[in-house]
């Protein structure tokens, strides 16, 4: 077994690998960029080496620096994690040339499965079912258009060297193909250095089911069952679970055998995932499901913890043992499924604004209490701490929340509770959106397909589970508690309106869901509160730990309020078992004299790079028309015209880096 390994990655996966290595008595070396100098993964390892600038191309993708770091620290092997260099065959070759063990498959397997078109031809010869499509080398746009027309619409364009949903477009009509192809190729060459694509039939009502495989250097290969990853946004996974709901033993055996055949076709070693697209004619007829090979990820997957939860195994330990030359610890007939596990990806983004990525500081980061790793009921994998910054340089994922239960229903209940206990302040996240998905009838009853989020949009987006009345009462009770604590018990020194006789009133100017709201608190024998046009009612609150029991307007709830900014003039985050809300407390004097922002400005919604402009000065545009494309956090975002007008001036050029709020162009 290795004595020391270098982890060529960052964030939660670097912390995850380091944890297993520490348990096995293996020393670890971290690498870090300028932006990650104080990151959690740096402190999680025994040593750390700086490898360059904040952008991945200046640090985590500079393999000559990473190999030098391994040599300088005496590491014997390199664990690539996922992303970055994990599926780069040249890096795997470079490790071998430097006398280092690459903790992953052979470079030949990475190459064979890295090019989607080539891998599909290889899978066809191995007898693995394929989706009808075009996987040829001729990339003439006219030919690709003809092939898409032949296959029929909707058709799917996919970057041949891609993954993670990047370089992927669904085309509904022939007339839209050329524009979608250009966008796909642009994103593909930026992400993977190749603009080659393939065309496939877009499977209707599809499920995304993948099989975890493992091979060793002695020629053994097993599958560790399946994961359902159908709940996706922008072709990227949101929730993953194991085993797949509705999976029959016969279908599991067929898919497992196909996955092992795929792995053996490339002499696979280590952890890998064979991904299938599964066509279903009806949600309640699992026997009707047909599966087709989609791709193979030649690395450990983000969602590997759900497989660990249902098997009781540590897949990173298996990786280390196999890479050091040991045989697989178990054979196929020794593997068992126990219970059900679900993983939720907590990301810095705004689901109600087309999942726009967010950056900022984790001013508050409170997590549910995790249980032990072995057969845990709640597990959190993350690479951040309270006070850390989510930057625009890397992926937007904050953490992975994994739960395990005896049944799917129990796992669902545990996940909802754990999400309710996850409090993040400082930037937008998808925590509440995840709760909406978990609570939706479609997900609860396993009516799964990759269009679930779009199909259930009415109950997933722009929800208000807390409500104005409850949120306002919680915030005002929080402020009263804070004032009482700061000013002591002497009633004559408090500024909460107390007086020895009679009543007095205090006004609060609030903002909720973008709308101004006035609340009036009346002091007397009993506190009474009126919120907006609602009726006045008694307000009672009882402190309990970090939270409050608040009773108002017929509801009694436990709430935790976290203030962002001055408590008397700032944004308050209200967390309750039912959900979370944000409400601002405004100081009218502080905002006196402010004027409305100048019209005609179009600004960057986040820090990033300008990819292209679709207009030039003098062009007339319509509301909703695409004006520019920005790239941030590995994703492209289209900037649209808010109203009809004429483009007066472009203020940046393609390729320019821009800060959040930068004015991109002027529109008259």
C-alpha cells in the first residue's frame, strides 16, 4: 500500500479522498491555487503545494506543476478526484512516465471512452445497446444537419469529448439546428478543446440510470448496482439515489452485465461509471424500460456516496487498494443492497432565476448533524467552512447531503429534515428548491424522468412556504429579543416601546418578495402586531437556543432568524421547518434621497467572461432578444433585452473578464 499520495484536486472531493487516506494511514499532499490558499482541503492534508493562479488553467490543469509537486514531496501516487485532469489520458501517461501511480484506469481506457463517437462504436462491437444516432468523424455542418433530419426531432447534439451536460443541446426543429450546433461547438471547444459532436435520437420520457463498475489488475470486474440520476437541470444532476426506484432484478442484472462488458472491452481498472439512458413507456410499468449506452465516466463520480451507503463500502479505499495492485475485496455474489440512499447537491445558484450561479461569502453555514461514515443516516461531504467564499473560478457546488434509510420513504423524510436544518446565508442556494423537489408528488411517487423539473415547474419555482405574516412576525420577534438582550432587563433603558401605562405603537418598514410592507407593533398588556393589510393579532415569542418559538395569527412555529447586515436595516433570513424566506427591514432615513437607477443599463449578473455579442451598436432589438453570452462557473448564460430599444454602445469585447454588476452595453 502507498505511504503517501498527492490529491490533484480541490474542494469536497479532495477532502473526501484525504479522509479515507488518513483512516488507512496514508499521508496526503494537497495542491492549491491562489484562490484556495486558505481552503478546507489544504488543511485536510498533511502537506500542501501552491501550483498557480486562481483560474483552473493556471493551476489545477497545469499537470507539470502537479507532477513536480508529487516528486518534491515524495508522493508515490496521484489521485485525480473528478473533473480537472481525472479523465485526461495525457496526464495519466505523464504520471506513469514520472514513476507515479495514477489512481484511475489505464490511459488507453480513458482515451477509448473519452471520445463519445469512438466509444459508441466500441460498445456496439461489445454488444452493448446504443441509442440510434450519428457518431461519425465527418463534422461538416451540412452533413450533421442531414443526419439530424434523418434521425428525426427532437434530436440531441452532444460534444464528443464532453461530459457534465456541457456542450449539449436539444433541438426541437430542423430550422433551429444550425444555431444550436454553433452554440454547442463553441461551448465544447472552450470546455474540452474539441468541437467534435455526435447526433442522437432524443429519447422521450428518459431516465438516467448509471451502473457503478470496478475492475482490478487481475482481470476481475464487478458492478456495485445502479444509481438513478434522472432529476437534472441544464443536463446536470440535482438529486441522485440508489437503488433506482422501480428497478426489477432482471433489468438490474441485464444492465450490470452490459456495464461489465463495456468495462472489460477497454480492460478497465479502478472505479468507473457506465451511464445509460432508459426509455420508459409508463412510470408504473418498469418491465417496459429499455436501456441504451450513453457514455462511460472513467473516474469516481460525484454521486458515489449513495453507492457507498447501500453497500457499506468505501469506494475510495477500493480505488487505493486496486491501484496498489491488490485484487478487488469482494466478488459479485458477495455484494448486497441494503436500504435506500439519496444525495442532494447543494449549489450556489438561484433556481428561480434560471439557476443563475451565485458567488459570495458563506456568512452563515449550519449543517445537520452527521452520523458516522459506516452506514450513516446523514452524511455531508463538503470542502468549505463558514466564512469561506464561493468564487467564480470553480464549480458552484457547496456540499453534498446524503441520507440513508431502510426504505425510500424513510430516506425521503430524512432528506427533507436534513435540508430544513441546512441554513446558508450570504449567497443564493438551491436548498429550498431541493425541498420542493423532494416534497413534490412526482418525486415522492418516483415518476422520474430527466424532464421532471420542467414538468413540475408550477410546484418547484417561486414558492412561498413560510408566508409574509409568519416571516414578518419571526423577524420582529427576533429584533425584540436582540434589543432586550443588548439593553438588559431594566425597562426604563429599553427602546422597545415599554411604558408603565397606556399603549404605544412602533412601525417597521419591510420588504418581502420585492414588495414594500408596513408592520405596526402595539405595546400594551400584550404585544399585538399588524402586518400589511392583515388583521391585528397577539404576538408571543419564546427564545429557545439559537431560535425562537413564535406564535402569531393562529400559527405557532419554531424559527431561526439570521440577519445579514445591521439588524435594523438589512436582510433577514428566516428558517422554519416549513421552509425559508428572506425579508428586509428598512430604515427610511437611511434610504432618503435615493433615486431610481438610470434606465437602459444591462449589467453582468455575476463575475465572468464575455463570450460573444449577438448585436452591434445601432441595432434595433425586441424585448427578450438575446444580446450577449457570458460564461461563469463552467456554464454559459444568455443576456436578454429587458425591453424594446436600440443598442447605443457595446462596452466590452468578447474574451473580456467582467465583475458582477458591470454594464455590458447601453440600450436606448
